[in-house]
């Protein structure tokens, strides 16, 4: 059974907000490498939620890049230009998970800066709040 665009957007947005909350818990527990990855993921899923609402093209869903998703959405909605700084979250997609994505380091030990995690949290929050506002979903 095919869902409507708004139903699919709601599923993706709900997951994005749940993942954001989990990332906040990880940050508070000092598990920064995992928190950073999940802040990136929550932002990606929120942006994809909005894509599900406005398009039926599946092409844009194959990227994991916050930068690319914001570029796609910003082309038709200038409000997304306000969150361009969230593109910084892209740097947490691979190196926070794989030792070979971080030459010479171990992600769980390398990503240990609470300020970096706080900044990532604020960037992800900005994305989720904008998408929630655009979709009319409570954050």
C-alpha cells in the first residue's frame, strides 16, 4: 500500500525527532562520536521528510549529504538558505563510525569535544525546527 506524501513525510520526521532526542542523550552521556553521527542523521531524515512532502522524485533521497539536500530544497524555497551552516554536519557521516574514515585515529576517542557536540546539536535543532515549521508538525 502506497502512503500519501504527507504520511511518508510524517514517518520520516517522527524518526528524525526521535533520533535527535537519542543523539542528545548520547551527548549528555559523553558518547560524542555517536551523538555527532546521529545529529547528522536526524538532520538528513528531517530534510528528506520535507522532500517527501513536496516531490515524488526519488532521486534526491539517495544522497546522505546535508549540503546537497539543503541545495535541492533551497532552489525552490529560500528559507532553506537560512540553515546552510548545517552543512557542517556532513563531516560526521563517515569518520565518526569507521576507523579507516579517520586515518590514524579511533572515532570513539578522537571525537571527544563537548563543544563540538553542542554545536552539532544546535545545527540539527535548527534543521528540525525549520522542517517542522514547514510541514506543520510539532517538534
